[in-house]
């Protein structure tokens, strides 16, 4: 498996609240469309939702200050 897929999932979880909620409440369904090894799937399921929430908050703050403009 490519680390790019895991990075894609993490980026999506940070940027997409609905996906983030699905990932933490029903990870098997949220990850169903991704080709992951069992170890990758287990590792992603272990990430605490607060990690994604904090990262999303950081991203929102940067965007509101014009970080990407």
C-alpha cells in the first residue's frame, strides 16, 4: 500500500467534518473505498478524533488569516 493513500485519508479527515465524524464513529464504512492493509486500517482507527479536530481548527485559523490567499 502506498503511504499516499493514508495521507489522503488523513487530509480528508482534517478538512471534511462529515468524513471525520464517520471515520471516528464507523471507521469500517468510512474506509471501505480505500485499499488499505489491515495494519494501516487499524492505525487509522486508533487516531483520536481530537487530533483531527485540532488540526481542522488550525487549518480554519490559517485560512481565516489569509494563510493560503
